[in-house]
C-alpha cells in the first residue's frame, strides 16, 4: 500500500448512487467498488441496507456483497437505518459476505430528522443505541451527523448541540464520527472551529469530514478541515450524490466533492492520498460511462495538476 497522509473514503457506490433514479446493475456496482479498492482507497462505501421501496437502488445489498471481491486492508461500509438493517449486516457477515463497517445516521435538527429519517431525534437516538448494541463489536461503527453546519429547514445549527451528538456517539462505543455538511452551508471558519473543538473535547475519536459542493465551497472547506487536524475525508467520483432521489430538498447541485478534484488539490499541496494517480482518470471515465453523462469533476475535464510530482503530461492534459 502506498504511503498516505490522509484517508479518503470513496462514496460513489452508495451516497453517489442513492441520488440516481435508474437502477445500476449489481455486477457493475461490484466492479466499480473493486476498482476503487484497487486504486488504493482504504475505505469504500459499498451499499446500504435500505428499504427498497424508499431507495430501490440498494435492493441488491446482499447480492452485491456476495459477489464483491475483498482486498486486505480495505473497509467496506454499509449504511444501516435501523436494527433490522444491522441484523441483515450481521447475517451477511455470518455468511462470509458482509461489510466490515457500518454507518449510523443522526440529523442535527428535528426537521431534517423527520424529513430524512422519519423519526424525531429522541427516537432516532434510541434507534442508534439499539443498533450499536446489536453490532456488539463485530462491525466497525461510523457515526454520521447530518446538517451539522446548517439545516435547509431550520437554518443555523448550535455547535453545542452538535458536540452533544458527538458525545452520544462516543458513549455508544462509536470511534469514528463524521460531521456532514449535507447541503453545502459550511464555511472555512465554521469548519475550523467545529473540528478544532471536537479534537479538544473528544481526542479519542477519529473525525471525518463530509462536505457537499452545493455552493462551490467543498474544496476550501476540506482544506480548512485539514488545517484543523482532520485526516479522514469523504468524496465521490464526479461529484455525484446528495439526498435520495425521492427526497426533494436542497435544490440545484447537491453532490459530494469530486474525488478527482480533491485528490489533485491535496497531491499538489504535498498531501499524499495513497492513490494510484496513473489509474485515476480511467476510473473517473468509467464512472461517467456508468451513469451515461458528463459528471461534475473539473479535473476529469482538465487533467491533474501538472505540478504534482510524477504526473505525466498526458495525465495533466485536457
């Protein structure tokens, strides 16, 4: 494995595809995930144990995991919405085909919780506690706090409330906690402030940055998170993703920060991602072919920064 200064989690196959109205063939998804792992990603979002009536894209979760090749040192994550989802994850693990990491979601505001999770926050925390107990140390748990930097329904979010949520995850034995900028409201100052506070109050936790590029601020916010000591980042090839297709909020471009763009920026700053830069464009193009349209990455169109050591002229060409 290549040396790395940061750990990127590739979210195309889960957070990216949840926004797609057309079902992507299971074999194609498995091939995509394996290409991500081969590229050097230490963490890959593989699927979600979702209700197929709500998010039909992941109706094949178990089938996908069964056909997915596994690579040593790679964490394959599945999102779990409830105790039933964790039970499915454990059953797949017992069968030798399961994910080894699960994501547990909470919203920082009541309005977003009701819209996105169909539960009041109190009920969702009871739900998470049940899921954490079921996981019983058999699955690495990642806690995600959505709309941590601002809510499309309630506006500003109290940082004290976000830290209370971080503490709740810690008390449940969740060692990795993601702060999500779900609709692109974060600013660099807010990012530095919240992650610096999290590091001070909960040094035992691994913080993850998850920003959407809704308003073109994703890259600057990732740099701010890096400056605040964060070393784990979520991205998606082509900047795809956002909320599920049937959840109509946010408007406009709701996608994640494009993997290609963040890799180019970090590598040009001397921050090693541990990824195979030579193969990056091929995987990027395959993601575009899968969805049948140009995606949102600038680097996919213009090439990697030619000042990155080791980048060939062909990789830097548009």
